[in-house]
């Protein structure tokens, strides 16, 4: 027999019944964004966040409470005062709300239409972690060690979320009360303690009717417990659990008018998790739940970690298994004494992926190219990068490296060898008509003739000093003088002066890039604007600066040239 609920459950039942009778809401007002941080003492603005308690308590209808990353130690219940949205910051660590201490303290969403997204809730005391009525729970992780139920979901939905109960006879998720219908989609519910129940529908009262519709759910109870339970108090109430396309071990009925319905497409084989003992309930490779769910737009766009909800076929459970990208290192081309072009291909396997090349004179590499986005397709995409500033007659190792949420893949090591510098040209000038010098001055005369035949290296010249900007790149036109030995190679750097609030001025590097230009030719060099440069340029329409170009020829002679420049914003 399953044990009855405590006095707290009776109070929650009454609460849900009362909330169910409420059909009116406060008048809508303009929605606002309110920011919270773990040590916030400000006015709840983005520049000056407040405490999460103040952020939620001061919110009005339609407001958005943005919870910055960090741990929030809470000793009182958080209660939404109106239909609001509470969420963490996408792409940043999930904020953790930690409840504990004496009494019942939890996150209570009792306003119809409230949304909770991308947070973690840890209940270390005896209370529930999360109680809702008419709210939507999305991308949430909830854990509890002592509560009868970690999450109580009433008249709402929970999706793309993980709920874990560790208490003996504990419930991970429960829908309870009078009349309540709840949707569970792509949920992983684990009740690890002895006798634990993962998901339960519990109807209390003669007119009560509690229903759970579960789809794409992993539901696993503890030893001697159950995956699903439909339970009533025997008063005439009805409880129904309908399960489709889910992974579970058993369904149990307790009391009159209690029904567990197998809606088809389910599986009973044990799912594989990354580290269940350590609390990591993301899917491991080879889990039967991968690509075994039902594709449906109502599953949501993202899984519990923010990865695409559907990669191929939707997985069962909160987590969508992400396959690491494929990376194939290709051949090097256009190899000169100082540069080379690398190639390869990347398969993103359905999720956002980036790539870079690692290169260097040994298999330790030591240098990398900039990171490039390759998208989230499912086919091979060409990857390429051009290297500059290489040493002549040197063997370089390189490989392609691709990264996504599923991991990092390194392509095979390949090599190329740069060309040797061309020999310096010998003097072909005719013998002078003056009398031949004495033997003791032969060496000196030869040196003088060679120097005269090879003029001094004049350096690289900036052709146009009026430059335009409007994005992440600025294009320069550089000229390598005729008669240069070999090519002009080196780096060019744009900079400007910025005056601080103190009145002092300092130099800001706007952009820099390597170059390689043939003798007597001009080239367009595209330089990437730095983050600091973009901030400075975004505040002005015109800016004066300078370009410093350090160049050398194939004979090893170097020259640095400086030019004043004017940068103007391109019209849109």
C-alpha cells in the first residue's frame, strides 16, 4: 500500500482548489524587465540588479524576471504576485535557487500563465522545491532530498526538465488536487530512494479528477517503487495517467477510479545516463531513448541544456543527445616561403558548431587560427584558413579542430613545408671605366658595387589614408615598391587615441593583420576590428588615427612606415 500524504498535502490541495476557482486577473500593464543577482542590492535594472526576492515580489503582470548566474541561498518562499516569466540567461550557467531550513520554503508559481525557464532549484530541507498551478515549467532542473514530492505540477505543463528525488518513498513529480490536467513532455523524472515514485497523479475529494498526459518522458522509480502511479483517496475521485512514447518500467493503480493507460510507442529497457550516481541524467551514447521519441512542435525548441530539441528524431527525456562534430583535415595549398592555405571539412551533426586550425613546427602545434562558425547542418561543409608570417624552409604540422555541445573533434595531423627564400640577385653591372683599383681594395669595391645594385628597402606604403568602417573589417590598400627582393611581408596595425574620463589619453588598437605583397604590386588587406576598436568606432562618425606597417623583404631587410589616417563611418 502507498502511504497517505502529510498535512502539507492537505493544505496544498485546498490551495489548488481555490486557485482553480479564480478566473479573473489584474489589469495588464506595460511589461518590464527586472534583473536579479545573488548579492543584488540595486533597483532591479540590468546595471544594478536587486535580490531575487525583490525582483519577483515587485513584478507585475507580464513582467520578466531575469536571474543572473550564481547561487541564491533562500530562507523564505518565493511566490509570483502575478503572471510573470522567471528565467536564467541563455548561454550562461544556469542560476541555482537553494532552499533550506525549518518550515516549508519553495518556489511557488500560483498565477495562471506564469513561466519558469532555465533555472535549477535545490531543496535541502523538508519542503517541496517547486509548486505550480497553471504555470509552465521549461528547461528546469529540480532536486530534493527530503520532500514528499520535489515538484507539484497543477493545471499546467512541464517540459524539457529534469526532476530528481532522493528521499525514501519520495515522489519526483506529482499532480495533485481537485480537478487538474497537466502535460508532461520530454521530462526526465527520477526517484532514486527506496520505494520512490517518479510521477504520480493523486486525486483527493469526491469531485476530484486529476489527469496526466505524458509524452517522450523518462520515468524511473527507486527500488520497490514505481515509474507511474495513478492514485485516489477512494472518495469517488478519479486519477488517470496516460503515457505515450516514453521510457518506464511499470505503472501502478491505487484506489477506486484510478487508471494507468499505455498509449503506445513506449519502451521498458533501461536508459543510459552520463553519470546517474553523480546526478548527471543526460543521455549517454547508446541509450535506447536516443531518436526514440515523437516529433511535435509542442515539445519546445530546446532541450534542458539549450541544445536543439530535435536532432534527427526527438529523443525521449529532457536531454537531446548531441553528437560531436566530424572534422577532416585537408591538404595545404598556395604554399610560399611565408604563407599557406589550409583546407578541410566539418559536419556539424545538427547543432551549432565552430572550427579552427591548429598549426606549428611540431605536433604540439602552438598556434591557432581564429574560430569560424560552420552552422548546424548535417552534411560536410568546407573549412579553410590562410596562414601568414611563416618562416621559410620550415615544416609545419596542422590539423582541423571542430567543436559543438557534443564535444571536440580533432582531425588528423598533416604537414607542409614552406619554400626557401630566393637567393639575393648578383651584380651584373659592367666594369667601371676608371683604372682598376689596387689589389688591397678589391673587397671594398665589390661590396660598394653590390650595395649600389640593390637599393635600400623603402618599406610598404599605405596607398589611401581615407578609410571607411561599418562592420567588423576595414580594408587597407598597401603597396610593395618595385625592385624589392622577393616579396614584402609583415603586419599592419591601425590605432587611435581615446581620451578617458580622467582626461588622460591612451592608444587603442583598432585592427591588425599580416600581409604578403609581390614586388611592385598593390594589395587589399582586410583587417579585423578588435572588440575595443568596435566600441570606440560605434560612438563616432569620424576618427583620426594612424597606420603602422612593419615590413621586410626576402633579403631580410626591414622597414617600418607610419601614416596618418582618417576613418569615416560608411552610410547605411
